[in-house]
C-alpha cells in the first residue's frame, strides 16, 4: 500500500481493453454498497459541482502518450509498470482535502469514475465490503462532456482513512441520463478485481511523473483475460490532489 502526504498528486488512467484467452472470470457486481453522488449533473453527465479547473501541461500530455502508446501492450512496451503495488489506494495520514481532475480519455465506453473510503487498517476483501461508492465523474469515457482540467472536490478526510477509486464500465446511459450500478467494477486495489489469473488481476498501474510531483495510475476497463485485450492503459486520465 502506498502512503501519500498532503500536496501530493495522483494521476489515474482508466484504459479500455479488448481480449485474451484465459479461464472465464465472474463479473464483479457490487450488490451491497449504496451509491451516492457529489451533486447534480446534466444530461451529458457533466457535473454541476466542478471547481476552478486546473491547467494541464502539454508536457504531461506528451508523457502519458509516450508511456501508454495506443494499442501497445504494456507487458511488452513497459513491463516494469505492472510490477507496482497491488493496492493503489490513497492513505490519508493527516486531515486533508482531496480533489480529482480530469485530463483526457480515449475509449468508446461511457465509464463512470467513483471513489470509496475505508479505515486504512481494515481494507475491503471484496467489492461488497465497501459501504458506499460515490460518483465523481458520471461520464468520463467516450463522448464525455468533460474538458481537460475539469476538477471536483471529493471531500475532506481524516487521518487513518484510505480512498480507493473505481471505474464502472460503460455505466452512463445517454438516453436515461442515469448510471447503471450493475456494470463491472474495476478498482485501484487488485483484490477487488475479477480475474482468476493473478498475473492479469491488476487493473491499476502506478507511474511517477516527477516534474509535477505526481503519480499516474492506469486502469483497464475490460476483463483483462478476454480475447484481444490490448492492455495499453490509456483510456481515461485523471489525477487526485491532496491538500492539508
């Protein structure tokens, strides 16, 4: 588990995957958590609770493009990134405000980005150990209304709290303007993900970006054992800012 101090920033990438022959994995459906939102959002899924946006540098965009090349399997292009920690959640060590900033996306899926919290010393063993999942960006995937730098305050959290991030695959419905909670959930903590093969269970990859003192985290948004998975980790990019 990584521990982050205030003013540290974490970047998350949520990536589409297409397929690879492996044993069938059960869909992880969260049946026990309750679902909440930070506020209202419009018909396109754009939050009405955005705060002052960040400026996304061209250097960061270039770094992401070079680190996660389109349609290139990370196991070949940068295998060391997959050796990172199994738990990419944030551990808060003193009372801090946490913000999430949207950077970019490159998927056809209308993915919803959300978060959950838990006492750091008692992490969940399954999705159904999570009490509440709170939407941050209802539609951060294909056709998103978000602009680079769009930012949300997700709350103030006390010491001893951990924050995990979850991607709800293709959950936003443009017709009903609602979020489908029955879609597969992929978490920043490996243990909550569905793959039977432990080598393919990771859906979060952490990457340092020292220029801005940030850490990138990449998420796959399809079961990684399905045939044709490209494992390129480049679909939705966001980062969390922690301020005391």
